C-alpha cells in the first residue's frame, strides 16, 4: 500500500511517500514559501498539487497514476482533549481540529488546509490525522493542571497538552526493542532536542508528564523560545516597556531562547563553534540549555522512581555530542549505570504517521 505523509506548516509542506508495510520511502521533499509574494505556490492546495505532479512525472518514475496512493497521513499539531490516538478523518474530526485552532493558531489552520486540499485533489482517498498532543493524553490531572482558578480549565481548557508526542512515542518503542524488554515494563525519559525541545516521562508505555505545556513555549530553553520563566516577568515588561500582547508573544517565541541569550544565533552548531573562540554569551547559552535539560531529566527520573534509559533524539540530541556529554556529565554519580542506560535514537515521525495510517486504513 502506498501512503503519502503530509506535514503542512504555515508556509511549507513536507512530504514522504511510503510503501507499506515494508516502510520503503519512495519519495520525499519539501515545498517552501507557500503564499509568499515571490512564490508561484499561492496555497496549500497548489503545493499538494505540485507534489502530486512530481510523483506521477514520467521522469521521476515514482508512481504511474494517482490511484496508486491508497491513503494519506497528516501530522496535526493540536487535538485538544478530543483525541488520545490517531483517527480516520471525517467531518466530525475536522470540526474538532477547527475547535483547536484557538489553541494552535499557527499550526492547525495549515494542517486543516492540507486535509481539505486532499479532499479536492484525491476525493474518496482515506485520510488519517496523527496528533502531536495525542500521546500525552495519558498524563494525569495532577500533572496536567495548572494552579489557576479551576474555571479557566473548565471554560477555556487551559492545561498542559504537551507536543512532539509522535516523536516521543516512536523513540520509546525503539528503546524497548534495543533494551529487548516490553515497553509496558520500562521507565524512560525521552529527550527530543532540536530547535524546539521537549522531554517526556514515559512510564510503562504511557506519557505521565512532559515539559511543554498549554503551548510549545513552556519547558526547556529552545532555539528562539524562552522555555520556563516567572510569569510575572510578562506583566513587568508590559508595564515597563509598554509591550502589547502580540509584541510580547513575538519576543518570547521568536527572539528568546538560545538566540536571545547569545545574541548570535539559534543554531547550536554555530554557537558551539563560536563558544570555542571564547565567546562568553555563546558558552552561557549552552550552559543554560544543558542545565535546564539535566534538571528536567532528574525531575522525571524522580517522578517515576527510576529510569531504565534516558533517550536522546532530534537534531541536537542525536548530533551535538559535546552538549549531550555536558548534559549527562556526573549523572552516574547519582543513578546506577547498570540500571539506567543512555541511548541515542534517531526519530522518525513520518514513519510513525505512516504506521498509524496503515493500521487504521487496513482495519
């Protein structure tokens, strides 16, 4: 079965075509600058149309006809409390995705646009939504609720949702294979470290806590996101600097994190090189990043009363060896090296989406 995986961003579209169940990747690519003035691609429908044209282009020899595509899997960022698993898309599912637009205004609209584009371009082909938030729906209330007036949760659904769920789920499954133990018997701390970063406590196959919260802003220091900070700082800056809510949101999401601390870049590779030359702010950014990750790892090991493995994934987690060494330095002075392994596992969210899509469509 040929399954097309789509990840629709605000101005981009990633895609992979899989042959399932063998998981062979037949094609992959990226369409950028969707809707931008200088771009010929003015909509997500046009972007998907261009992808389909590439797939059936005789020069590429990928597929002979669009009828060979038997299912579409979509990454959808926010499913709210409605979805704890991947689902076949119907009108009811689309309505729930629309309801979550207020929770993910930058992500859910293009995700939905991709779904509706496929309905027009490949009518009748089954589609599956795989939610970033679904894996974390097992987090218990004592971990997902904030200590705010309870009515804010009841009326506005303000709570911890967590993100990167597909990645955390995938590497947890892979860790179980590597350790040769059932996932249901393991305690894992999974660290997805890239430009966006999150950590999850995965106990017996279920997420019981994660560092990202109501939005992806909470938790670790990230490329341009602040991560945890005293919320009173926001009101202080509004009073002292006169920032609007929109301006403050831009500062916290796009001008903070590694970029804000270093004043140089949000790219760890660049900062590690600059830090070697003696740049103190670049080194400080790395130190703060590593410290925050280590602190969360420790908290989640304690929350689970131990861990069988600490798993690193994502661009930083997989490739930034010196930074990963800094994070784990001294860790075996506190925990037993014989009981807790450190694993580096490349994530593959697209494959996870393809597997979920295949399972749902086959059934």
